[in-house]
C-alpha cells in the first residue's frame, strides 16, 4: 500500500514546491532553438553547439519603435523564443510596447508567465484585475516598475501628452497572449452570438457591431 502511495506523494510534493518556475529548467548551458527542427518537443530542439555563432546570443529587435498606426494605437514587439531563439529553454523573454498618445495595450493575459515591466518613456496607466474581480492600477512614469501576476487580465493605457514606451520581461520563453477583445470577438470561426449575447447581456446588434470592428 505504502509503495503504491509513494509516487503520488512525490508528485504532490513536487507540484506544491514553492520553487517551481514557469518554464522547465534547462539541462545544459544553452540550447539555441532550431525553429525549423523536424522533431517536436516542449520548446524547440537545440542547434548543434558547434554551429551556434556568438551573434546568436544578441538581439536588436527591440531597438526599433513599433508602428502604432492601428486602432489600438499601440504595438507590441515581442522578443520571445520565436524572434530570439537563444532564449530557448532559459525560461525568460521580453517585449517592447510602443504607444501613440491615447494608445491602449488592450486587456489581455499571459497564460504561461508573470510579467515585470518598466516604463521607459511617457506616462502609462497600468492596471490588472485579479480572479476576485478586484481592480488595481497606478499611473507610472519613466523608471517606475509594475508586476502582473501570471494569467491575470491587465492593460496599459497611455495617459500622457506624448508617446509612451515600456519594456516588459516574462518568466517564460513564450508567455503567449490572450487578447480578450480579439479572443472573444475576432476568433476564427467566430463564437456563436448566443454565447456572447448571454455573456454580456446585450442583444445581437451590439455583438454584431463589435464583431464588425474586427473585420
Ligand atoms: C504603419 O502602419 C500603417 C498601417 O498599416 C501603414 O500605412 C504605414 O505605412 C506604416 N508606417 C511605417 C513607417 O511603416
């Protein structure tokens, strides 16, 4: 009996460990992702170490200002494992978010990572809503930081006079983003109107209008 319970106990201890990080720990110094690798693993297979060039450990994709000419007035430039394959298996990544005046990084969540960010330019209202529906927010200036717990719905709104920019970091090589307006109103195929009218307690016209905004 005890022998049968042992694997269960080990599993429970492991799952409840306060030290478990978001992504699995690496088993080697580095594993620069082979994004075109033929085999599928949890992450990407490693390029041969002998074929990895020093330049692959550096990435300049966040030097460029994102194009904010879109309906949200904000653009996320992701430096995740897809853009920067040297992050593969290291459990970290970053984003740059640029905002036009009034721009919004709309309510979204990251299923695989907590987020820490620092405002670089402008003034951002940063807010999140926890699972008990409590809203917390603050207007932040350059150098000031915020944290967004994993899986929690959050946004950033440019409340300053000019442009704004923040750099964010994640404890996952691929945090993922569920952008609520797109997830609910722009999915392919689209959610049935019956689901959305009931969920938001409005009639079809309202749902159709919102869906039409997303093409
Ligand atoms: C920014 O995006 C808009 C809309 O897609 C496009 O018309 C414009 O040319 C882009 N600007 C630059 C500098 O790339």
